[in-house]
């Protein structure tokens, strides 16, 4: 932990860690700490989810089809690494989404202590169908069975007092993150 960061090409290195990005895909492709790989697949924008019974009745998969592969087919650009406060390095990937669906930007800020902050911004085109989902999807090794989440409230409870988002942070198992929306 600590020490300075060195950014070169698509890689940023710090004391005990190395992070590699794919500029064409706009993803973090490798995150090694102490030589141990923390990623199986880098995080990328995702706007689709499996349709439920109500979605099928409402023809969501047809109305919102523009979003199905928008994240997968996104072709971002980047200016490379830039210096940020506190000795951090940032790299931003931004560009239009396929089929004129809007624009998306994902910014990674790598701090000297090895922490990575991810900012996600979506500007959908007005008049398009509802977004089935907004977020990032990636894959971690199965040995990681605990997660710390920072988000608005608990799942399904998005607004705090006076209708403002209330931010919460908690730690739990990956299995505890499952929400059984469909009960049979």
C-alpha cells in the first residue's frame, strides 16, 4: 500500500498491484494484487436483464430491444491516463451507444493505496423505450464469496426521508445479494 503510481500504455502499477485496461472495450481486464488475479472478466456497461412474466406480457423484450446488446457493442474512446488529486490516476472511456441509444462514460480512478473508484454515467437518448437495467457487469473468481456494497438503501428501497436517496454501505455474502423476484 502507498507509494507512487506509474501509468504506461494500458497499465497502471503501484506498490503491490497492477491494473490493465482494454482501451477498445473500455474495460479493466486485469487487477492483480500481490500477484493474485482479482478479475475473470472486466466490468462493462449492461442495460439488459432477463424478462419476467410482466415484461413478456408488456413486450419489453421487443420495445426495449435497442438496449439488449448496447453495452456489449459499445465502442468507447479514451485519452489515456490522467493525473488526479492525491496522486491518483484516472482513465475515462466514453462514446456513443449503438443504434443512437445515447452515450455512456465509465471512469476508473486508481488511488496509490490500490483502491479503485468507478464512476458510471449514462445519457440515454430521449424518447427511447424504458431501460430494463443500468449498471456494470463483470466476473470475479468464485473464491470471492463476500462483497461490500455502497448503494442507495437496501434492494428495492430507493428513497430515504423526503424522497432523497439515502446511501448505505454494508458487507455480506454474494448469496445474500439475491432477491427472489419470482416466487413459484
